[in-house]
């Protein structure tokens, strides 16, 4: 009997594999093995147990985006706890086939016939409960379809419980008393958690542990033990070596951190399905994975050049993932080689001007990693060749070193790349903001206020430059404006580990003396710009266009300040500065005055 190749087992992780296509009625052994319980599963079980005691039919909406695991969650619970689905009808808007002459709205309307406004008013009993797995876009389209007037109660429920809101922290009503509808929104649950010490992911860590476990119960690990160790190309196979590297806890945590970073910085949505797809593509190089026969794969692996071998290694596949998966295009912006530091500059000069590369690699990588990827032999071949003939290979070696150091640094604190301090501060503020702890983010409030004063040019404490007419160098128009922060609108939370949170912060401010408050949404890139402004960065025209929401906040605060009663002018003549005031006196007359009060 021919042994299965490790690549064949890893293919189950691909988004295009049949394992990725969920059915509410089926749950394979592979899915059972990989299943990891999440808090959203426990919440759904509570809802299903609750409605089992109800005679009145209830609607349970399992909402989310594509690949969130809606169907997986239902099929797992149906397989494990079938009693929860007694007198329950299941409907999956994404995978069930529809009548060719019916639209999805028509099909959904038939499924929800007991939850029209008319049916709810008549309070039908002894009809089945309905569980619907539905994408948020589909739900929104249905509530705005030709049937919208029949489902005003459902629309009211969706609005009041905040199902469609991106910022879940404003959701204050988990359900509405008297309305037989419950829901769970998987989009509220990230693949990682926020803690006071940073980002962790018990879900992803457990998945990676299951995937890399070298045991008989793991079909991937079983194939590794039965086929890889005796394979004739084992020492040359990048897939085997990538799988062995992924087993390292430090590598797993680094991948989790990078994926959380790309989500927070670039709003890349990562679902369980796309996470599995990424794992496949960072383990199996496309040139090898595209071959269907075991013989062809072995032949390809045997003929790999040094450069192709390096390109097929996990660190390089991870940072080049945009070439395979468009969804992860922003990972290229986390590329270690783009992080210029004095340490990197010295390394770059030394790397491309020496024939002795071994000491450089030993400085940043441990011996185990060097042996895993056959780096000693590869470096010997490069060192014994002409510099010009190996320039492309040296470039690939350089990138491999940086990327390996980034994902699996040696335990000697000699990392080439340091963590982004601005990002780390943002994550810390993000945690305390979601926790509803205003004292812990007081410096964030101060930083935003200081940047508002400096946004149009720094004129000193509590002065804001006004953009009136065409911009010119001779005159500056400004007003005195004291900006204060308002109370945090996020309710405080007791839990130390946050599983549901927003990756943006909403802060409220007001001008002193005004009763109106104004808010601004702060994402990572706006926070980074605020930090730069406070360090003296002068904004470009493009910056003003990119952050219209911040410009709008400043204008609204300015209108609430003293602008209507008094403005001041500064006239620059060479090295001299002259100041003037235009203000409204107590009799309602405008007064122009030289100098400031």
C-alpha cells in the first residue's frame, strides 16, 4: 500500500478543498479532530438550551461574514448535542440549494413565515424553532428587500441589538424582552484576545498544536510519522522542514502576533477558514503543491535550486503570501527588511561585502534552525562562489535571515528587528479603552488634544490656527480654544482577557464652555499620525485629505469655542511679529486692537 504524502493531508486545510465546504448535516472526522471550543459556541449552546423550554417558536440568527464558521458551529453542535435541535429547523443561506425560479429573499421569507409582524402578533404556538446561519450582508439585503414591510419587528430587533454595527461596544441589548428572537454574531469574535500584556490567542494556539501534533489521532501528524521520516527526499523537502518549524511554539506565537498586527493596522479580516488557507500556503510552496503525483513532487524537490529551496521555506512563503492570497496582501507591509534601523544598516553593509556569512547567521539563528534548513551546506556553496555570480542568491539569503529572525529569533536577545513601539502603545490603549478604563488612557486623551492644537501649525498652548481664505505666509489667524475630554462611553468590564472588542477607539471632546461633545474614531494609522504630529511632523496636503474626520473634529470644536467672539492675527515682517485682535465687545460692536490681551 502506497503511503500518503504529507502534502495530501495538508491539502485539507486549503480553502478550495472539500473540507472547507460546510454542510449542516455532515461533520467529518478531520473536522472533529481540529475543532476547538470558543466562547461563541458556549453562548449558542445557552441560547439553544433556553429555547428548548419554549412552546412559542423562536428564531435564532447565527450571523457573521464568509468563513466565520457559522455552518461549522451548527454542524458540530448538531453532531455532538443532537438534543439541542429537537423541534428545530435549520437553514443555511450560503450552502443550501434554492429553487431555480426563487430568489434568496423568497426562500428566506418562506423559512421565516412564523416571524412576520402578522405572525408574531398572533403568537403562534407549537411551530418549530428556526436556526438560520446568515451572512450580515444577506440579512441586510433581506431587510431592505420587497418584503421589508412584513418584517419590521425583525428589523427593529436587528437595529436595537446592534447586529449591523461594526463597533459592538455600543450594543447594550443582547436581546429584546417579548420578541422571540435571539442571535449570536461571530463577527464580534476575533481569532485572538486582548490582555493587559498584549495579544494572545488560545484558539489559534490550540489549532496549531493540533495540526502539528505528531500523534496517531492527528491525520497530518500520522502521515508525517509514517511517510516523511522514511521519504527519500526528506532532507531536501521544504514542506517537511516547514512543518517541523511550525511545531515550534515561538514560531506559532510569532505568526499569531503578525496576523493580529495586520488585522489591527490594515483591517484585514481573518476568519477560521482563511486562517487554515494561510497555513497551507506557508507550508506548501505552490510549485510543489500544484503537482498531483507523488513521483512528480519528489522529482521537483530533488531538482530545486538553492534559490528555489529558500523561496519555499516558511518565513519566505509567509512574507510573500500576497502572491498567493490577495486577502493577506498587507502582510508585505510588515516585511522585516522595510524596518530600517542602525542595526540593520550595519548588517546590510557587512552581509553584502563579506565572503564569510556563517558567523552572521550564527549570531541571529540557533544551531537547530541552521541544521533544519541545511543552511551550513548552502552557505558553504555561496562562500566558495564568486560574489557577482551569487548576488540573487545572497539577496534571498539576506531576506531569509531577516524573516527567520523575525519569526523564530535565537534566545540571545540579539534580534535584528525590534517590535514597533507605536503599535505596542496603540494595542495597550486599545485594551484599556475596550475595558472601559478612562484613567489608563489619560495620556491618549492628552496626546489627541495636543495634536489638535498642532494640526494646522503649533502656535502655543490652547491656540488653534484657523484656515480662512487662501493660505499665505504673512498672516496667521488663530483663536484661543481650550479642549477638554468627555467621559468614556464604553461600559467597564471586569474580565482581564477580552474576546470581543473593537480595533478602533471612539473618543469624545468638547470646547470649554460648550455643552456639545464631538467624537472621533481613532484607528492605528490616525494614532500613528497623531504621535508624529506631537513629535514635530508637519502635515502634508494628503494627510489632511486622508483624515477628514480629524479635520472635521477640529472645525467643530473651533465653532464651539471663542471663534465667533474673538479671533487674533499674527503678522510676520522679517524677524518681527505683530499681533492684532478682532473681538465683539459687551455692546455688540466689533473692536480691532493692536496686541493681545
